[in-house]
């Protein structure tokens, strides 16, 4: 059977001297594992179709356990991602997250659109990288079923706290007046039950960073970066909370994220 699908290259693995195994993200099929025979040869016409970050239309056929590329046309190569190593590293991290939150045979329209929009923003330098990263992380958490409730303090009901704590594992916030009491109670519970220590995680937030998180989760995909958060401290709160929230709910770390963060320290 031969069929066509638009897809984004999320992962490429060299096999032997001339081949690759690709992980493509398709809107209707989710992840697709594709064998690209001879693609690393200088004579192969399929080379551009198998590069990481490439978005294209792929004509595929199935033989045995694998799908193979019969033909392709590139829709967007995202050449701008190769402009600097930090953009490439961040894009690689986003690919790894996309691989983690999608699967085979599962519709991935929202994740694909989010990833393409993020790559476009990165490649065109439309927004600061910390904004792109944090928005992607929050939306990835939401698409994975870990949508936090940021509308009000879950103790007193305050709907507009100027300062708050994000209870990462419970997916809710506590205003400044209530957070210390709740933190004291959580620490006592942790003292009595040490095995709970890894499940008690808090991140400080301000009114602006809460608003940014809510916008990131609720905005239409075409406007998901269209907000202002220019204060450096506010950006740190937003970035730290988004990363912490996603990693704790996925219960894993990412080598690509560690590499990206190492570049920022140099």
C-alpha cells in the first residue's frame, strides 16, 4: 500500500553505512517509524527528506515491519534553526518532548501544530527562546492530560493573588497568605512520611507569571506566543515553573534539555 502524509522529522538514527531510521510525526497517525535505505549515500535523492526538523509530504509504502519513503516534497526545511547552536539544541529538546507525549496510531494534530509553530518562531527569531521553551512546555503538559488549575487559590479562593505558589504535583496554586500554611502542613506530612518527599514540589509565581501560564495553556495555536513578559524576574518564574511542571509530570529528564542548558552557562 502506498499513501501520502504530511509529517515532521522528530528523530534520525544512522544505521549501517548508508541507512537511517526516522521517527516522523504525522497529524493523523502520530509517530511513524520509517526506514530510509541508502539515504546517507551522496547519490540518494532522499537526503533532504530525512534531515532532523524537516517538515514535508512523504509518499510511503509498507513492506514487512517497516514503512519506506518512496517519494517526498519538502514543505518547510526550517533552515533558520541551524543559525546557531542554541536554537538547534532547543529545537532538539522540543522534538524529544514531542516524541515522549505522542505515540503510534494516535492523532497528534495539536502537538504537530504546536511544534511547527515553535520551530517557525525559533527559526525566524520572532520571540525570545525562553518564551518559546516555556510556552511549549506548558502546552505539552496540557496535551498530556496534566492541565493545572491556575484560576484561584485552592485554599481561600482568591482569584487574583499577587504572589502565589504552584503546587506542581497537585496542579494548583496557593496565594501568599495560604501557601506558607500549606507548605508547613506538607513539610510535616513529608517528615512523617519520607517517601512523599519527591511528590511535594513548589514553584514561586507572581500575578504576571500566572497570567503568562494561563495564556500559554489557553491561547489559540497561531497566537500562543503573543504576549508580553519583559521583566527578567517574571520570565524566570514562568520558565522555571513551566519546566518543573512538565518534567515532574512526565517523570523524566531529557539529555537534550541538559545540553541546551549547558550552552546557556558558557
